[in-house]
C-alpha cells in the first residue's frame, strides 16, 4: 500500500520501468494524492454546465448522462471542424519521442502515460477509431480504441495531470502543442459533467463577482484601503489607489491573489509604491478585479465569458489603455485570445508610457502592457531611484513562469529588473529556464491539497534546479511573475528545498524603490528589518 503522505526521500525513488500493462488498457487507479476532487454541483449550476451531480473520481459509477458517448463524439467532430490545430495535432505526430522525457509529470512520476506523446495518444486513438478510415477498418492494428467509460476515466486522470505548460511543444519538431490537446480533452469532459472543483469554483466565483476569490466590491475596496494604510506605515507615503474612476488614463488589472495571498500581497504593495512614485494616473475596476481566467482550464467558451469584463470595463471607465499585473495564465489569455475573442479594442489607444513616452507597439492590438515591460522601460530611462542593497538579505534566482515565458516571450524584462533591484542574482541551469523553463507542477487548476503527491512529483524538476543554485550559490529566494506560482512554489520548495522563499518581482522593486518624501525605511515590504544605506538619503 503506497504511503499517502510520502517523504521526499521516498518520492524521489522513481520507477521508470513500464508496468507491462499495454498502453491501450485504459484502467487507472484513483490513488489518494494523485488526482483532484470533482466539481461541486453548485458551481456547475452557476456556470450553466451540464450534468451537475454529487460524484467523485474514485466512485465506480460516475453518473454520466445516458447519451454521454454521442455527446463526446459529436463534441470531437465539432472541434475537429472548428480548430484546425486540433485536427493537425491528431494527424501529424510521427512518434519520434523527442517530447517523451520533457514533461515534468513524466520525469517526476515515471508513468509512461505522462509522456506528452502518450497523453495525446489517449485521445488520438479514439479519433482514429471514429474519424479515420484506417481506424474504422483495422481497429487496434491502426492504433484505434473504442470510446468506453474507462477511457473517459483515463482521460480525466491524465488530462488533469497536465498543467498545459507547453514545455513539450518547444521540443516537438512538428510544433505539436500537447497543452492544446489537453485543453480540448478537458473541454470534451466538461460536456458530460466531468470536471474538478479547483477549476470550476474559481471560474464560478469569477463569473459571479469578477474575481476568483468571490470578493464583492466592498471587500475589494476594504483590501485596497488596508494595503494603502499599510504602505503608508512602511514608507510614510499615502498613495491614491482609486476604484472605478472614470477618465483615468490607465486601467490596472491584477490577479486577485495579489490583494489577499501571501507572498502575492507584497508584490501588490510594490505596484502601489511604484505607480505612485512615477505619478501614473490609473484606476482599478471593482468588476474587472481579476486578470486570471480559469476558463483557460475549462473551455474556449469559458475563456471568452470570463475575459469579456476587461475590455467592457476599460470602455465603461473611458481609459486609454490597460496595464496588467504579475500573473501566468492571465497573460496567455490576454496575449493569445483576448483580442480575437472579445476585441478589437479599437476604443483604446496604442499604449504609451506617460513617464517615458515609450510607445508599446507590440501591444498595438491588445492595448495591454505587462507591468514588467512598463517597469523595465522606466529603469531603462533612469526614471527610478533604486537602492538594490535593500534586497541584500536575498540571494535571488528567477523562475520563468510557463505562460509569460512560452506564451508571450517575456524573458528579458524580469531579469533586467531583478539585476537592477538586487545585488545578488544567479540563473538556474539553462535547460531549466526561459523557453525551456520547468513548470511549478500545480498550474492549470491542479494546485489542490488532495493532489499533493502529484504536485510534488510534477514540481520535482523545477525544485531540482532551485536546489542546484541553492547549494552552489546560496540562493534563498525564487522570484517569479505568476500568482499560481506564488501560491504553489512555497509548499513545493518547503518539501524539496527548505530554506528558499518565493517573491514577486515587484516586491523586490518596492523594496529597492527610494520614494520622494518617504520616511527612513526600517523594514522591507514584509515588515522584516532593513539596514538602511546612505544611498537612500543621498
Ligand atoms: S515530439 Fe512531436 S512528433 Fe515527436 S512524438 Fe512528440 S508530439 Fe509526436
Ligand atoms: S503541456 Fe506540459 S504538462 Fe502537458 S504534457 Fe506538455 S510538458 Fe507535460
């Protein structure tokens, strides 16, 4: 009987020897620690999704709708016609194996069905059986499989063991993006009510209140007021953080974890300090109070529904452009889907920094700029007075969050900022950073406690690279620009590399920032004692 709470020394004993069970056998064991619990009926009801009911993945009877098979096959047909990439990815894999050992879940679990090529094969085999002549005629000889309830359970198990990180696609000579296959797989499962609560609860909250945490407008205002008060205590400066202010130049949209989570909140204080210091005219929106979008982990239709509020609020408030905070999947949606799903945003202007005059041409279509792009531009134009020694208690490395790195190419700006605000910075090995970065292991809605073992397995390659710089250079802080990372990397590092903490890039900016008229700082944004240097008051 496997230990439900394995220690690191047990978990690191990974068996890469295939079990001998044929790949076509779909049976899976829903073992505690390796899967996520089902979505609550109330959340399906909020979102108008089919088949709300009480069930769990370990139940023998999943209470599927009577016509579940026809629903899935019709759904596949519709998506094969609608998404050219889906049909292409079903047809062109040559099984070269270049992706096989690139997935963190395979590396951490040794389960062959966590090889990206095999994950895709789970759905491709059904595609062959029902949508190709060879599969219809030759069946298993052509790699085709019948669609059965066990196949549905297998899909659920493995499509919720993929964080849609896209690392595998970097290595595929054909550019097959297994994340997109997982997205379609999850979308199909949603048609028959097979979904997980950790995805649908935030999505339902977001649909109802505009943010994942379900915070209502008065709660949002309270948190903002609290942050403004706390920043004043720390810096001696009272900043103005307005909500729903019509006519502001910029709408600021951040992940909601930034105003409640730890360590996210310190990043939030960093934004407030920075934007005040350079005199930016911005407002938050109480409705577009979330940049994150768990629709990405549900369906394309849900992405669109949850994203629509951002342009709608930008229009209502009459801003010129939108500035976005530190988040991962938020940027995948904003960069790759928002403009075509809910745009064109022709009522907005091409973003121009009011401080430096830089015109962000790359944001010409979305009208949305990442706060790291904005801050890197400020530093480049010498608009910030920075004292990196205020971050001297940290020896820093940078984790490229999958979506900002691979989905939008945000590689240099965070590094440029970190080198400007910290004195000690060390990169992890090059095959673990930038486009080749390893996922936290808990993205795409898999960051639940019930899934803890699989999260620790999936996060092992990331943690291993952190361990390398921790042991070699004494790194004690992992900086990142993703709200999910900030929630999931602390337990991962506590498990695999105790002694390394996690922070957002703008927390370190906020620490280093010398604010005009500020009091002598005695603590950093975490309230930890700070040794003030002469540079601060020169
Ligand atoms: S690298 Fe691409 S072509 Fe090769 S097995 Fe993987 S998905 Fe198929
Ligand atoms: S997208 Fe990421 S998690 Fe999914 S199969 Fe590829 S490497 Fe693995």
